């Protein structure tokens, strides 16, 4: 996690960030729909969707085209700010995307086993709005916001609330950072494991 740390000096005011596999089970379309719902209230909000449709490759699948068509419609009709950076190098580039983001969205539709990106966002002090499925609730605990990503109004309301409440964002970002340090820092994990082994051996 050492690559991932808060950088409040580069934090942007209204940027929603997603990174992951660009396919249906990751909930990308639901994210764009939720973003569309909050544009009336936050016309200056930006959405960044990073990632490719496969590991190391990107194909313009029917799903990718569906997402892009909706995004282009929002850009044309509502002057939306949507950016598709494509593949983001994990060590070199990803930390800065998390550090700049106002909010990280993790709208997986399937039972995500863990979701490392959530812990990486938290390590950067970035508030997370995550799916209430799989291992995501366990990662976020009380330090994130859980939603049903298929309930678009609920998803949009959670994102909108964070965009407009700087104090809430800062509080949740601090809680996320502290939880990440406590739960996922390898030094702390190693000390706990050593303590456990000492107890077993004693």
C-alpha cells in the first residue's frame, strides 16, 4: 500500500472515478446512469472510467459500445464531462487517479470476492461508494457507503451527497484511510500474526 497514500493538494472538487474491468458484471453502465441522474444538481461533475474489457487487451464489445453511446449522448445533450483513459498502469499511474478523485465508485453487480481497488482508494483517503455485494461491505466497514448499484436513484443520491458535502467527504476519507491502515497494512498484519503464533505456542 506504500504507493497509495493521500495527496489532498491534488484532490479535485467533483470527480467520480472508476477503474476495473470494462464489462457488465462490474456495473459500469449503472455508474453512468447514476452519474446522469446527478447532472441536474451537479452539472460540473466529471466521471472518469478507467480500464479495459479484458486483461491486457481492449475490445469494443456490445457492452462497451452501449456504455459509450450513453456517455456520448450525455456529453452532447447535457455537456457532461466523461473521460475514458483506457488501461491505467497500476504502479506508475493509478495512485494519482485515486488521489485526484473526489469519490471512488465500485458498483460491482456480482459477488466481488474482495475488491483490492477499494482498499487502494481508501489508502489514498478517497471516499468509496461501493456495491453491497460480495466482499465489498467487509472491506469498507463503516468507512464507506454501500448501495445497491441497480437502484440508480439510491446510487446517484449517495454520489451526489458526497459531491456537495465537503465536511462529510473529508470525514469519510479519513475514516477510510484509518481503516485501511488498520486492516490492510502488511506491517500491522505481520505483527498480529506473530502475536497470534506466540499465543498458540505459549
